[in-house]
C-alpha cells in the first residue's frame, strides 16, 4: 500500500465545479484499489484574494512546497479585474510556478477521434492529431527584471518588460523535450525568433548544442515562432514535440489547443527538476482552459481537462502508468458513448452536466 | 498628369521574380492612363549583403527616405544563415521600418471566395473573412535596449531582449486602428498580455483612454493575446480590426494569414505619420509571405501578394482608390477564371507560372 499526498487548489469560476469530479475519481481509487490518495484543499486566485488579500497565501505556498503534487483548477474572473497588479488572480498561479521551480510545462494537444468534427479545421487536418508542446515556464518575459511602468514626464509613461534566458534554462527544457520525444515519434521542433531576438539566437544555439551532445538520435528541426504558428494551422500533424519559450509557448499552445476542437479536454503538467536525493519532482497539474466565468456556477462545465490533469499527475508524479491509462481510456470511452457537455456538443444535440460526465467516466473505469 | 516615384526593393528568393510582375502593372498604368510612375530599383537583404556587406546600404536608405513609396519583395534564405547578426538579411527590413518611422503595419487577412477551399479551416469558418490586423512596427521587443548576449561565467551566457512602449507609441497606433475601423465594420479588438506584462497594462490603459477621448462611436473590445490566437482559429469572423504590438502582431498576423488559405495572396502596408507640412507619409508595401527559397528561380511563385501590395500603395500612398480597386478586381477576376499558381491549386489541378498569372491579371485590367 502506498500513500500519495495532493494539494487541490480549485480556484475560481468553473474551477471549483470541475475539481469536484476529480475528488470523485480520487475516491474511486481509494475505494477500489490499494492506493491511497490523501488531499488537502485550499484557496488560490480571486478566492484567495477575497479571503487573504493575496492571490496565494504564504500558508498555501508552504503546503504546495510540501505536497507530492498540486492539482490546480483555474483562476480569475471579472470580479477581480480592478484589483492591484501584484495581487491579481494570475499572480497566484505565477508564484506557484516560480516558487515551486516548475520550469517544464507539458501541454499535449490531442484530437479525440469522437470530437474531430468539433474543430474549426477540416477533419483530415486534425483527425488523430497528437502533439506535445514543451513550454519553458519559469523564465523569459514572465519574470525578467526590470518589469515596470514609469512616469517619464510630459504626460508620458514608459512600460518595460524584460526577456531573459540563461544557457542552463534553455538546456534543461531542451533535455526534457528530447527525452519526451524519445518516448513518442522522436522529433523535436524548436521555435524562437532568432531573426529578431537575442534570446532567440541563444535559444537556437543551446538547443542545437544539447542535441549534438546527447540526443543525436532524435530529429531536431528549427522554426521561427511566427512560421510555427502558421504551420500549426496549415498542417499540425508535421509536429511531434515542440519546445519553445514561456511567451511563445503561451501563444502557440493556445493555438494548438484550439485546433483540436477539444479545449475543454486538454490537461497540462508543470514539472520541476527531480530532487537529487529522492528523485521526486515538484509538480502542478492544471487544465489548459481558464475559469470560464460566463458559465460558472451552472454545473455545465466540461470536467474532462481537469480529470485528465489528474491522470497526468498519476503518470508524471507517481509513475502510475496503468492507472493513468485507465482514467484516459475511461474518458475516451465516455466520449465514444456519445456523452457531450455543452462546449463539445453539436448544435441541437443533447448535453450532459459536469456531474453526469463525471459519473459516466467513473462508470467506464 | 501626375508623377509618382517608387523605390523597388525586390530582395531575395522569389522577391525578384514577383517584382517583375509589379513592373508590368506599373508599365500598364504608364501606358494606358495619364498617371506616370517612375521607379528606381535597388538591393536589400542577402543580395545587398553580397554586394555591399550590409543588409541595406546607406545609399539605398537615402533613396528610401526620398521616394514616395518603397515596394519591398522578400529577404533571406539559407545562403545567409551564417552571416553575422547585424548584417543578416532581416536587418535590412528592420532598418527600413525603423529609419522610415513606419510605425503602422496594416495586414489584411482576406479569404478570396474562389480560394475558400484552400484553407485548412472549414469553409463556413473562413468564407468571406475580412479582418485587418494593425500591428505596431517600430517599437516593442524588436528595438528595445538592452538587446544582447553576455558571458556570465561558468560556461553560461545570458540573453536579454527588452520590450519598451511609451504612451505616445500606443496612442498613435490605436488612432490608426480606430480610424480604419470607421471605414470598415466599426469594431476594434485590442490584444496584449496585461495579466503578465507591464507593457500590456499600459497598452490596455492607453487604448482605452484613446477610445474614450476620440472614438467612442467605435466598438472597442480587449482580449488577451493568447486567447486572441485561440479565437482567430475558433471563429475569426468575430473580428474586424485587431490592434496589437510588434511581436504579438507578428505572430497573430501570420496565424490570421494562414487561416485564409491565401498566404501567397496577402499584401501589407507599413506607414509613417503624415508630414505636417505636406500631408505625405512615408510608406513601404510588402507581401506577408517570405522569400520561399525552396521554389525561388523556378518562375512558379504566386505574384498576387506582391501585386496586391502595389495596389495598397495606390490606395494608401497616392489615394488612387479607383486604380487600387481596378488592380484588386483584376486579381479576383483572374482567380474566378480558375487561374492558380502551385501554392493555391488543388492537388492534380493545372497550374500557371508567375508570369502567366501576371499576364492574366493584366488582361483583366
Ligand atoms: C493565466 C496566465 C497568467 C497564464 C499564462 O500566461 O501563462 C495562462 O494563459 C496559461 O497559459 O497558463
Ligand atoms: C522577417 C522578420 C524580421 C519579420 C518580422 O518579424 O517582423 C517578418 O516575420 C514579418 O512579419 O514581417
């Protein structure tokens, strides 16, 4: 018997509703298997701001640092549009990423066969699509200093953000991408803007050197990030693993997610480096979609991305491959049986609630 | 009778081939109308590097500053992959934009009805699409300092790029977007990452203030740039004018261009501020596509984006609206007659050469 600890941070909007379904999946494992998951639940985002005046409290950060894996819902909503910059809901998410040192963000873009028609792209362009975006998550323009707005006189302000990358940051994310490619179709496409950005020049140089030093068996391709966005729309199946920086990764993974027509279905993992002593790595799992304030509280949100994020935790934090497969197959089976939440239903077709979808997935397990 | 001066900079790759077709359109106007276009031709990009060791020579810059409008082909190719950063082909393009102060980049993404099926998106998603991306072109991370790679010891390098925006830079590009929206469907969507970037915060603030001060009749909407990328893929027809910064504009306009299935068809304009004395504005017109080294020299490139760029020059530099309409209708007519270069032909269908397409367009004029 093994014990796994989790910290659940449902956050705002639909975050709380879809996290309920993860709790039911956890209960299923505790009940039906000899695995034991224990969890605590806490606040993040707007909910944390309302309670503590910070988007994530120090006490919550301590729990996040101590747990085996954080399961994160979504943050933000119009209610907090006016709060100060440093305590806006997203600041909680960014602090978790930064303080847990979760530099590697894995964002699979998979087109579920049952949903190929939900995409705005033609069926043959997206059917069977399976790409993995590996996004650097603790560097770049998200965290570089200076990052400020100053008054420069004459009624003028000046805003500055700074993109910074050091060799080791690029090296370690490239290694993650190459390692993952070896478990897939063995190809990595690195994207940057070396024709305009010095960070792109260094990115290109370090990825190339990492490839040469340790991964020559993997096919490596370089693409300018703007061309990469184009190619994602033109023929996404040309890609296997894409490795890119924090900001390009943000943009490109959203475009890739939308290609699949399955935004409500896509999970992500944010991983730190393995602890040299224990081999354990800090990690946080979250859906790619946001808090969807427009449908929050109605019980109609799609819980699949959230449940699939828990499956990623099983796979990447606990090496419970069989169990991860079980959850993922149950999701696919529920879809094959025709169950659809509103976001993935065809116009006029019947839809199920968040809880009904959760129940259907549990039934398939 | 009026005289217009042009500087043609064909550049590299297919740039030289497609510029030939513009020359034929110019000859047609000189021949058949009482307008007179005179032009000089010069080098830019890799071609300029080979001749002068710079991606654009000082002498060429002087001509560009003196002419009424620059017509630019495309730059770059594998031949120059190894040249020093400061003289890489793109540096010529960037210097032209910067030194001519072409802060407003207009990038229409139009889906030609005859080509709706060439898109990877479903016909109903893109048919009739007509959006205009207004990209800031002389600021942001493209030109901010510091921009450097330094040695920080222990085998580590550090790359830094700096995104800088001042109030006036945002104000003037927002005004361009609002003015253009008034001539279209009266809606502007502003895109930034205010949840992560201080420049996004200022961008949002200044666009909002500009709207309030002078454009309250135009509908203004704000969208995070990553969500904007998603929405472009999901339902692009929700947009009319999109205004965004240099780097997001680069990414988003490429995605938008690819949606239309008409990349080889899309022109762009880069405009400066009107001269207070003469009312004239400096301007450069160029296709959205690149130099396509893989098909260069074969005479098969699609000249439409290049010819449509010349049409934009007629419209924006010379206020020759009727003449611009004439060229644009001739392009549409040639397409309606079924003429296709390789890039827009269906598999197995007959294709025409660069010159044949040019001839067909001239015939329709
Ligand atoms: C919420 C926001 C700060 C975040 C980001 O920009 O990283 C989100 O867009 C994401 O992709 O996870
Ligand atoms: C060639 C390159 C420097 C340029 C840019 O990044 O602006 C191009 O991608 C464009 O969009 O005009």
